[in-house]
């Protein structure tokens, strides 16, 4: 006997959310016909899905260093730059701001070799230097624009202009998430405010909104407005949800065309599950004192960023697919943007992020998670080898350094090189789309096949026909 409509809807789960999402997104032209059909059959858009091939990694933590860390002061030692400091640069240097002098500026910081790999790193990052044998250091990155918002767009979305989906959204769209009680893409920022471009850098663009980044707080309640304003017993909450579900179901049967209500029901159901899961996952009091100290939670300089890094570990450990961690708003909302006072500015921001970044790597490794999780430490561009004013460096799109750790990236490895002053990447150059393609590859995603039809055109994160993006096999173990 064929089921009636009520039985059919009930068989699809508690809330009709999948049908709703398919209707809303398909009507808006946001889904391919195959995806709309899947969701209409009751397939949750966040359910875990296999990639194009078995991947080495399952999740990504992006430590986004907003402002442009200075490669020649941190990761890319240039003895010739220091030797010729104060002399004119021998070629015309592309500058971004007024106030630049065509005069070489050597680093004021000491470098030393670390680990069995002998990686040369700055005195400013002793904790990251302590995990040198786990780092895959790319010294030959380059990007398309010298302006923070455009370069951040490039780093996050593969294009310099606004409105495109972030990498985390693409990954959630491709793979779903292993934890159905939490969003697939979570953002952890400084509670004091936003870095450059704010929420735009974790937008889902024209991908379904379910894949956009969700902000979690690292102080106070992790999820805003998640719990009732007054204390309500679990039994009362459960009865209220059941009653609301009955009302919504009745209304939906009487008004089957109101698909917006169905989508709203799905959001409410996720929020109800998050009331339990988010609180448990992000309860750092369950961590040992040794772990909390390792992340720097006992030090005012590191406690904020350390808290976010520790939360990131707990989230990927719980099955979240992509976690984005933003830096402190100190010394500015672009904390690596050292146009002046380079010596003190770099010391300040390194003092905030060095220990927690290294702690995250060590913690993932000791828990056996580093093989499954990619840690990406990078800014949007680098700095110039010439002086801006008396003691600063301007933006540089032609060269910057990026750290990749875990997830099948080659440990203790240095890739590529810049010229003798660190101005341009000249050997084994890696573009931002190349890096995106390589990260997707490690997750089991073929970047040439991951596409979404938008305005009649198949869109991709890497846009390989235009960018020439490739998987950089030399970075992989």
C-alpha cells in the first residue's frame, strides 16, 4: 500500500528541512538539478560525503594572520639584505603607499637553524621553531594584489573581488561534515572585534547559505542567543520543541508552498542540537592544566589566541570540517601590518600567536590527529625589503611565506625561494590557487571537478583555465 502524504513526510525525518532547502535553493537557482534532487530525497546537505578519491586529511584549521607577516623577518633569512642594509635597491620596487624609500632594510632579528631539517627561523618565533620538523615551509608564495581586502579575498576565495564563496564553504559543499550537531565551517575571532573585511571573508557567496562560516565566541557563551534568556528545564524545552514541531507540521500541510518555513525549521533543529553539543565541545575546563598551560592560557599575552587555537582543536576533534582562527586586534586590527615600528610591532604580535600556534601543532600530533588535519598558517601577502619611513615595511604581493602542517604535507621541508633580498619568489613559485588546489587534493577533492553552476556558468574555487592552478606535488609526503 502506498504511503499517504503525512506518512511520506514523516519518513523524511523530524522537520521537513531537506525538502525545504531543496525548494528554496532550487527556486533561487542555487542548486544543480542533481543536488536539488538529492536534497529533495531527504539527503541532508551537511551529511558527510566522499570526495573524488580517498583523501589524506579530513579537516582544515586555517590560522589566518591578517596584515601580511614579514617573510624576511620571520621565515626567509636574507644575509645579503642585512649586509647591504642602507644601500639602494638595485631595481624598481613596486610600492603600495607613499613614504617608501628605495633603500634596503635588513632585519633587526637573529636567525638560527632548528630541528633535524635545519630550518632557519627567526628569534621571534621560538615555539614554532621548536616544531620545525613538522613544518612544511613555502617560501615562494605570491598573490595578485597589494591591498588588504583584495588580497584577503584572493586568499579565502581564489579571486580578488567580493561575493565569491570562501574555501571553507567550498569544502563543506564538497564533503559535508562529520558532526551533524555543529556547523561544517566555524569561525573564531577576537571577541574585541573584526579584522579586515569582517564577515565577508567567510561568506558562502552564491553557494547555499548553509555552507557559510558560523561565528563562535571564544569568551562567554560560544554561540550567541543559543540558550534561553531565563533558565528552562530540559524537559520543558523538549516539550516546547515537540509542540512547536506539531504546529509547524500542521501549518506546513495546510500551506505546502511555504518552503521558507521548512528551511526555518531546519535551522531551529540544528540550534536545538547545538544547545547540547556546542557547550560540551567548547568546555575548556575539561582540559588538563598542562594542556591549558601549553596553549598559554595562563598568560594574558597568549590567553585569547590560545583559547581560540584550543577551541579549534576540540572542534576538528569533534568532526567539524573547517575552522578559521583570526589573530588578536593588537597592535591593530591588521596586527601584521608593520608600516612603521617594525621591531616592536612584530614582537607584539609574535608574542600573541607563536606559542598557541605551536601548541596546536604539538597537541594535534600527540593526539594522533595531525595526519587527519591540515593546519595552514598564512597571511594575505608579505612585506618589502626596502624601508618605509624610518622603520617599517610596505605590502608585497610578489613574495610571502606560508606554513602547512599535517594532512600529508611534507614535514621538515622548505619549498621554493625568493631573490637575494626576499622581494620576489623566483624558484618553485606557488600561487594562491595552486595552494587551494593542493589543499583540496589532500581532502580527496579534484579541484578541476569541484564546481557549482552560478548564472549559467560552472564556477570553481581555483578556476584552473584562468589561473593555471595545479596540485603542487612537491609539497606532499
